DNA sequence: AGCCAGGCTACCG
DNA sequence: CGGTAGCATGGC
C-alpha cells in the first residue's frame, strides 16, 4: 500500500504538476508553500473551507468577492456585520442559513485563539466544522500535517480497488498518513492533485482512468 | 432537465 | 454506534 500510494502521487504530480493550493485572493500559487502570509489570508482560507462544503469553488469565489467588498475577510468585521447582509453575501454558495451561523461561530472561535494554532479536537467542537473542514483548515491555514479526505478521494480509491466502500473518514485518513511522508507540503499537494484528477476523470460516470494501470 | 458540487448537523433505528 | 434526510444555489 505504501508503494501504491506513493506511486499514485508521483503519477499525478507528473501529470498535473504542483497545484499551489489553497487559492488566496482567487489565485493559486504553484510551488510556493509560504501561504498564508498573514492573518487575513489565514482567515480567508478558514471561511473558504466552510463555504466550499458540498459546493463548487466557483460559487465560493463569488461569495468571497462579496465579502471582500464588505471588508469581511476578518473575524471582527464578520461579527459586526448585519446577519442578513452576511446571508446575502454568501448566497451563491448555497445553504446560506447554516453557513451564516457557521461563519459567526468560527469568527468567534478565531478571535479567542489570539493567533494560537487550534487543535483538531478544538476545531471539531465548533459547530459547522466536521472532519474534512477541520483538516483543511489545519493543513492549509496552519500548515499542520493533517491529511484531508474528501468525496473525490474515496471515489478514486474505491474505484481503483485500494479500499472497500465501507471505509470511513478516519480510516482513509489513517491510511494516507501511515503510508506517505509526514510533511505538510506533500499533504497539500496530494490532496489538491486528487481533486484535480477527479475533476478531470471522476465527475460523471463512468469513472475514468485507473491510476494503478500501467501505461 | 437533471445531476452534482473541495460536507455537516440532527435525528432515526 | 452506522445510516440518512435536509440544507440551497448555480454550472454544465
């Protein structure tokens, strides 16, 4: 398994190159792992992680654009903003009633941290933060080596017969973390590469190209 | 015209 | 515990 997961990574990296996740200000930053460079960028990643729940990134960009206009890529400002205006701003991402509450919770939480890196457990205790969102925040906003599992990851692994359908989030996460180098840059790239590959071959059935097949 | 998108909570058995 | 309805908009 170790070899397989490493081989898949090399194959994807060769095919697509460095992805430069997470996007900041609507832009990727391929091969540059210095982001976020400040707390504003860090907070942008955090709210993006919430807004993208079961939602395409295109929609998230629209919401972030609205929030930028409102000077709300900032925890204090989000808490000051009228709730109805906040709802309107994030409408393009869907589930805007829930997500409005989630943004307020995470803004309060972020303020309490006062710059400290949160633990995974603390993040999971915030309403609206589940395992994938927590790991995305830790990996991309805080550069912590926490592997992110999403629907694509599971789809690709099951399609390639590397894991059975019943595997849950933690089992998948554990599998990656045990078998690849524990390094936040590798984790960032691997997850991003999986998403890129899935967008190309796994959005609609029949699911494409098996990663384990030889060329 | 459906189906799906970088999920989570609440509630069910 | 594991399983699932409901949440909602917009792109393709």
